[in-house]
């Protein structure tokens, strides 16, 4: 039976995703925010839509764009209001909103809304993962030589994969592994990802049968706005082991 608190969180997340989709539909200017490098003005609009609704729903918020907000005694929601902003600004159809509730036992509820495709990936800990209400699962690929692997950043050598893709938004990238479209995904840069980039999609991946690790062996669940990690995920433990061996060879 689903914990009512988790059900409330998921319902809130879906509403937040809808609100960000509306922000994107009405946005006509893709200029810089002027606040920090690489940030678009629409990132701040999306952040406002997220934070207002999450605080009103009783959560504390850790957002990429605005840091930690809300009373510290509330459950924390980690949010990336617009993952893949550059894709969105250029019309590349691969960008979304990622939200993850973290409780005392870790990631509990995840939602990744791919605004380009309209898909909603969701998971509640212990209850599997879904795409638009249909159960999803990872592929059965175990060999790197057979794998289609997503990457973020530039690989420094050929990993021996069958093919690779650089799609440009880690949350939907990892959901592609969760749904079996990709077999694995890895950050090829060093400590380039904040927790908001991957936490929601990691829960979705793990609830769909996949596995994950941090290249340096560190904990991926870290509620610190300044912390950065190097995640890797795969459909099977054997494939993840092979991917990590190649990634650590650089």
C-alpha cells in the first residue's frame, strides 16, 4: 500500500511539472538571466513555478536555481526546474523537470517530466516505476559490446560499446535507461552533476530494475547545493561493472 504522504508528493510533482510546461509554452525569450553563467531567464521562471507550489504543499526545497528554501523540519524535495535548458533554447526536443522527495530512508518519490515529448516518468520507492501510467523496466543487456550507452561530456577513449549517444539532459537520459531505450549512461566529465540532475531519475531507474554507482565510490544522495558527483547507471550489474572499469581507466 502506498504511503499517503508519498501519494501526496507524487500528485504535487505532477502539478508542478504541468506548471513548468505552461511556463515553457508561454516563454518567448531565451536570453541569459544575468545572475550566473549558463542560466537562462526562463530557468528562473521555471524555478519560481516549482518553489511556490512545493512550499505551499508543505515541503522544503533544494533547487538548482535557488538553493535550499523552507523550514528545515519539512521533508526535502530536490528539484531541477529545467534540465536541458540549452536543448530547450535551441529547439532540441530533450529537456524536462525533475523532482525527488527525500525522507529518512533516502529517495522516496521521483518524477521526471520530459516536456519535449510530454512523457511523465514516475516512481514511488518499493512500488516500481511507470511512464505515463504504464510499468517500465530496463533492458537485459550485460555486455558493453552490445550496449547503446548515453553519455554526458566527452569520452576520452572508445569504451568498446556498440554505439553511444550524447543527448544533453541527464534526467531524461537516465529515464531512457529505466525504460530500456538506452542500456547505460555515464558522466564523462569530473564532478559535473548536482544532486538535482540525477536523483529523481535514479529512483525511477532503480525501481525499474536498474543499478547505479558514483565513479569515485561516493554517496550519490547528498543534500548539499555545492556538492557535485560523477554518476553512472546501467540496466544490469555486469554492464555497470564494465562501464565503470572503462570510465575509471581515464
